[in-house]
């Protein structure tokens, strides 16, 4: 987890070059903030920012090699280091002098810390500059957390905000809010403000203060439909429509939940336990737990039939010029 890298930053933040990569923007922002915060004598207003999609990297090198004024060290943030990923034809605005950067990485400035950010899913490891950067820089990967790692992070964030949150309750918060780390952090901060120092987060507090994410509501809608409660299903569906949810997006999420039920059932029959299933499917263990504990889950044949009907509905929704809301409503009215 990225928290191990944060400990190293606290010990020795004054590294010449950092590379922050990964798609979890919240962790990228937090890591960047921690490097700056731990840097002695550096204030946020002292940081110099460059966008590598708009500015040539030689400008960063030039600034790094210029001695700091009235400070022992300067900090430079070079955002969007797109030259580290595969080229996208027609989208490259700047031709970077990468040979200069490669030479500079061999002997970076002793009076500057340069932080390159590459918020991409994958870097091009075949490129010489990527190999050089990853070998010379302190590389911190800020990838999306899931499963047990996300639960542990929620508990750590709760501790940082001054509240106690047990593992099961942390799972419940993730199930309620979704896996967006920025949103989870905001909700934990709100819960801490409500409970006060050393407060205990409970299900009741979460139900009273934390709004359910649209995805969570649609998972509940799917379970209600699968259980055969048409009246409640329609009521939940209309609530989602009033909150601005689109039938096409809802159909996709419902189909995803049905596929999850099928996969969980298959792996369970093969002898997999909850954590193994969650790892194999790359979903949070709490979602797997809910599916496994659902006594109203229909047979595999019925789930496959529902999935086939949802595919037909998806086609209708994408090709109809009439009321899309009515198409999905008729599906919910049919007997499972």
C-alpha cells in the first residue's frame, strides 16, 4: 500500500526526483501533499508547477538547475509526464528533448526536488526514458485500492480523523458510499465531525449521515427485483429516476450485479471462500459477502435468463426514440 511510501517520505523527503504514477487521483494528491508538507522550510506558495502537456521538459531542467533564492531547496512539480506512456498520434502537443532529461537524471540538481506525476494506468516500459526514470527516481504507485486494502485504508483514515471504525463497519461504509477514495475520505471527515474525538462509527450513524451512492442503490434495487418484490422494485426505480439516473446506465449496473451473482455462485460451488472470490473477481469482499448471504438468490438458469433479457433491453434503450424509462419499468413489472 502507498502508506508504506508515506512513512519513507516522513523519514527523508528531500529526494532529488520523485515519480508519482497511477490512476487513483486522491492518493496522488495526498502523496504530493505529504512530500511538500514534510519538506523543511517549504510552503505551498513556494512550489513551482509545470504542465508537461503544455511545457517542454527542458524548462523544468533549467529551473531545477537554477540555485534557489533565499531558500536551501526548491520544489518543482512537473504534472502529466505523458512522455512516459505510449504515444497517441495527433495528441502530442510538445516534442520533449528526452535526451536532455536522460542526461539530467544521471546527475540531478542537489538543491531541487522535482516531482513528476504520471496519472496513467500504464507507462511504456519499452521506452528508454521510462526505464531511466523508474531507476533513478523514487517511484510511488498510487493505484486504486480494493478489497481488504481499501478496508484497512478506511480504518487508517478513521484513526487519522480521530474516530474508531471496526472492520465490519468499514466494509459497510464502503458498501454504502462506493469505492471512490475521495468520497470515502469526505464521509469519514463528516462522521468524525459529528461524533467528536474518540467516537465510534456505527451502522446507525452511517445510515443517518451518509447518502448511499447510486451504484449501491442499484445493487439494492437488483436484490429487491431478484427477491420478487415488484412493488418495492418499482418504487426504488422511480426514486433513482427522480435523482437523475439514466435507464441505460442503470441497465448496465444491474447486469453487472447479476453477473457478479453468477460468478460468486460458480466459484462458491468450486470451493472458493469469500476472500478468494473477492480477489478472483477484483471486487470488495463485502459485496461478495452480501451475495453469498442472500437466501433469495435464484438459480443459475434464472439469472442467465435475466441477463439475456437485460441485453435485449440495453439494445432497445439504445435504439428507441420513445420513453426509455418505460422500457426498463416494463422489465421490472414482469415476473422473474
